[in-house]
């Protein structure tokens, strides 16, 4: 029988009163206890330094942390407001169990953990080990990310573990490994400031990596030119020297077109190419056909823009290329990134001061979490799960037979497809909200209804939690200690500011408790997260992402340490590829030719408009956290559909009208926001909302064949004027406004 999402239980409030009317429950401010804890923001990959103001075990505010070099006290709206989630009345303070037809009811910890362990054993006993899957997340600190990989391989022995970075970093990671040999941004952010030209492709810098804006401005103060490629004129694009309004999916036209011109005009570093790379001739041949006119047709922009981009980028002395999801969320995401990397290599501008390349990391630990074994194909240290040597090493660290470590499993979307097909029967997830974040949400919902057993660890009841049989009340970042690895590859420390609320538990303890119940207690006998980190150091030793020389103490003394850091004496590696040595065994970077091909779903007469999706500054990912913070709700209370005046007029739509946006998979009704900052053939909807406001009702379940990332950035839709939807949640939001 299909399992429907539980209604919200009474004990969980949807919208809370003002923070200043809580904390209650006998809490009193203790004037003697007021203190600041230096830590980092829990949200994006910038991992800004922040000081949390703590009193009597409650986070009551924040102060800037001006000495932290990366952001020097600056924060974006989410960083400023993040502390408000801590005391939100929706915080889960007890495990919950599903009571069919009634909702959730609190359950004791021992009973909840016993049930999870029993269901894992039942399902694996009946259907085989791989029938129980694990989904983990990149907002987790390194220690928990490592623990989840070990938990899946040692305690469950399932091949089927993957993580939410599959929706995020994997295209750039795959491309980076193929081209440079190492999956990491190549430079510290301080190199951006020293670049004479900055090229940002598919990155809404001001809203999604807001602190990076400051690095752009500091470069521009030195005279740097800024090129931005995006179908929408984002805030950073409005301040660019050259803005290229690419048609979604057309970036290879721009990159290959630029390279064509650079070769023609001699803006190529032949010495660098000869000494440090392979494969240039093939790439040069492959871009011969990318004349400005041909390239422009693919990109949907005038040829002059591509010529101008090459003129700015080609002859520059120093340069920095950055990209994010705009080019990565495609069924050719890896190829898009490879084409951007060819510009970096052809110019020879990498591995030096002011010369570099970065993929902007998305989630707080988007970089670190993918190195520790949460990916279906990797073991800690960025090791390859199918490489016998790598398996042998990790088996020794874990004290298990090599054969007991499963082989490569399914990545996130095929894993959910296997649930839909009935091949995977059980699931435990942490730090992932797939009901909101996966493409083609109707399909995802149908899959989750089929699970025989589902356990979810979260601190709020997410939309996905509502499909769970058991929800385990976990911890926020500030309730535990650990490390993350920021967008620069810098390993930094999150400090414990407060204890989890009574009834909730640190995530790592929950995992170890389940492992113990499954008979693997000896392998999960950690006394704290520092001990987990010390095992992680050994597990990554000798790997590409080598953390062995990093200790918590060293991080403290040095304001973070960049990997690789192979020995305790090693200072860490802020800039990769200095002296021209790349990560491949031959020490060279590998040029790879790529040719443009259409996206999985192109507009047609039935669905004639391109839909692209992304973010707004006030909300984070699936919104479980930011949709509970009043000030952020006020900033952007609802999703909207950006539409150009020309298209709006053609469709008889005025600013503020409700519009129905439909694809072959579903529809949403949202407000139209008529703006001149978007291409007339494209509409944009941010994705942070669930259910009938989820743009993922529309998106297409097409994957990149190399990275398995979904194509969130382009599908075909039609748009029409609509009546106001009945939206009970929206009216509640307006009345209550969340926590202020
Ligand atoms: N405020 C906020 N900040 C965040 C997050 C958040 O949810 N909210 N999430 C974090 C995470 S996990 C991530 S991954 C990052 C994502 O950071 P970004 O990648 O910057 O964010 P997106 O809005 O997904 O997409 C960026 C831009 O890509 C453009 N775009 C769409 N299609 C194309 C295309 O084909 N080519 C090009 N060149 N551009 C295109 C969109 O118009 C959009 O402006 O942000 C991180 N920071
Ligand atoms: N249409 C569209 N869809 C997209 C994207 C897009 O651009 N367009 N972007 C994609 C991208 S880049 C990403 S990264 C994904 C993200 O998608 P998800 O990973 O599904 O979204 P999150 O909101 O990060 O979900 C994390 C969940 O874990 C919880 N959580 C956070 N931190 C912790 C923790 O430390 N411990 C525990 N126990 N729980 C925690 C949160 O409350 C939340 O419920 O979405 C993707 N989906
Ligand atoms: S830029 Fe990212 S890390 Fe910095 S405050 Fe904003 S959300 Fe937090
Ligand atoms: Mo992401």
C-alpha cells in the first residue's frame, strides 16, 4: 500500500512566535555567562567566520568576526539571521514514529533506534544488503560525512550510498579530475583580487556566494575587467564590463568561440601548453568550426560579444575563471566545465599568483563532504572504490576484510529510481531533502511512497521527513564540534556553542548507536568528533585529498589549513599546480575536446519557453531552515516567475499576475515578476519552496552521463495567466511571519 506523507503533528508548530518571546521553559538570561564563540556560518561554501553570542546554553545573537581572513566580519542576510533557527519551536526534540493515518507521535530514543536497526536487518535479510540505501549530505561536517561513508560500507555493507552533492558539485568535480587531475578549486580567493580579468559563468555571485563579491570589487579597484555569462542580468552582471546573456545550455558556444579567436589572434601560451599539458592540438582542431557566427548561434547572443570576451580575456596578464551551477546543472555539465577549463589552460594562467580557476562550492561542506566517502564511487581521501589498492588501504584502516567493502553503488537519482522500481526497499537519510530538491518531484514523491521503511535524521521535520517511519532528532552545526572544507579547500573548525536541546542528539552519536545495534560497535566506538577526525586523517593519508598533516590544533593556529597536507610539518597547499605540476600521473593537465549538443529537452511549439531555476539570496536550498526565519521570509516570502516584458506582453501577463507554468511533468502557479533582466525566451523560478510551489514539479529527470547531475538549468515550459491559487500555507505565512 502506498505510504502517504504524514500530516504535520501537533507537537510540531509550523510557524513560531517571535524569538524574543522565547526561549521559554524556565530559561533565564545569565548576565555572567554572556560569551562569544568563534565559529562559521552553517550555510554556503564560503564558510564565513562568525561569532555566536551565547548565554546560558542558548544562541542569542551574533557578532562579526573581523579577524577571520576570508570574510573579515562581512556576512550576507542568511549568515546574520542563521542563529534564529536554533530556538525555533519546530526544532525536533524527540524521535518520532509514524502512526498510520494519524501523523507522528514521540517515541523513546532506545525504541526508535531499536526499530531502525531491526528494520535494516529485516530488509537486508529478506532482500539483500543493497536493498537498504543511505543518502547523506554535504552540509555535514567532515567528521559526520566520513562516518556516514563508513556506516554504509561497514555497518550496512550496502553499495547504495550517495549524497546531495550529486545535485551540486559533481559536474565540476568530474571535469576538474579529468582536466587537472585534482577535484578542488585551484586557488585561494586572494588570487581573485590580483586578476586583471575575471570570468564568471553561471554564477549568481551576489546572491549565492555574496562574500565573493567583495573579492571582485577589490580586483576592480585595481582595474580588473569583469565578464559575466548568465541568461539573467544578475546583480554582479549589472556591474560587469561585459555581460553575455547566454541562452541556457549555450555556454560551450561561448567558451569554444573564445578559444577559436584566442588561437587565431595568438593569445595562447605555447610554452606552457608544450611543457605542462597534453591534447591541445585536438582541442584546437575541435574549435576550428566555432567561428564567432557559429558560436553565437549556439549561445544565442551576438558574435560581437564573443569576440569582445576573447579580446578581454585573451591578452590579459593575469586572470581568474569561476563557475557555478549555471554551467554545471546540465546533461552536458561536465563538458561545459571542461570547455571553461580549456580557456584557463590555453592561456597558461594557472598555478601562479593572480592566475587561477575555481568552481564555487555550494553547500557549507560541499568540498569536504565529497572527499570523505559519501559518494557511491569513492572511499575517503578521494579514493576510487573500484581500485584494489585503495580498497585494501581503507579496509586496513577500518579493520575489515577488503571483500566486505561493497563495490560502486547507485548515484542519487538512479537510487531513487531504484526505490521507484521496488529494487531498494529501505532507506536512511541525513541532511538531504529530496522531496523538494530532486527534479521531477511527482516522480520522487511516488518513489518515497513505496519504501517499506524509511528513517530520517533531521533537526526540523522536512518535507521528506514526512514520508519517514522514524524521524530521529539530530543536531545543528553549532551544537557539535567538527571541521568543514571551504570553497578554497581550506579545512576550518566549527566550534560547539551550545548543547542540542533536550531530547535531540548529536548526529554522530545517533549513527554510532545504530551501528552498535547492528553488531559493529567496535568500529564505531568514538568518544567524540575529534577522534573521528583523527581516523579520517589516517584514512585520507596518501590520497589526493590528504588531511593527514591537519589537526584541530593546527587549524586553530593557522586560520585553517588547505589540503593536501601530507605531514604534520607541512603548511598545507593554498594554491595547487605551482611549478606547473598537475594531478595526473604524467604531471600534466589534459586538454579534452568538447562539442556542443542540445539539452535533453529543448523548447518546441507545445512548450515553447525555456525554464531555468536557481536561488535567491534570502533562502537556502530546500528552505527547511530559512523558511523558518521571519526576516528571510519577509525578504522573499514566495517563489515567483521572472519574465521579460516582451514575453509578458505577448502572453497578456502583467507584473504581479498569477501565472501557471507547465511542463510535461507538472505545473506551478506563482506570481509573475516582469523584469528586463532576463532573456525574452526564458523564465526563471527559484526552487526553495515545496509542494505546489515547487519548481521541481516541472524540471526534467535528465542526467549528465559522466557526473549524473540533473539538468536543473533547462527544460521546456509554457506559461499562461492564472487565477490565484488556494494557498493555505501562504496565508499562514503572511499572518505569522515565522521567527523574527
Ligand atoms: N542564497 C543562497 N546562496 C546559496 C545557496 C542557496 O540556496 N541560497 N545554495 C548554495 C549552493 S548548494 C549552491 S550549489 C550555490 C549555487 O550558486 P549559483 O550557481 O550561483 O546559483 P544558481 O542560482 O543555482 O545558478 C546561478 C545562475 O545560473 C544561471 N544560469 C541558468 N542557466 C544557465 C546556463 O545555461 N548558462 C549560464 N552561464 N548560466 C545559467 C541562472 O540564471 C543563475 O543566475 O549557491 C550556494 N549559495
Ligand atoms: N530546481 C532546482 N533544484 C535544485 C537546485 C537548483 O538549482 N534548481 N539545486 C540543487 C543543489 S545545487 C543542491 S546542493 C540540492 C540541495 O538539496 P537538499 O540537500 O535536499 O537540500 P537541503 O535543504 O540542504 O536539505 C538538507 C536537509 O538536511 C537538514 N540538515 C542540514 N544540516 C544538517 C545537519 O548538520 N544535520 C542534520 N541531521 N540535518 C541537517 C536540513 O534541515 C534539510 O532538511 O538541491 C538541488 N535542487
Ligand atoms: S556568504 Fe555563505 S557562509 Fe557567508 S554568511 Fe552568507 S550564507 Fe553564510
Ligand atoms: Mo548545491
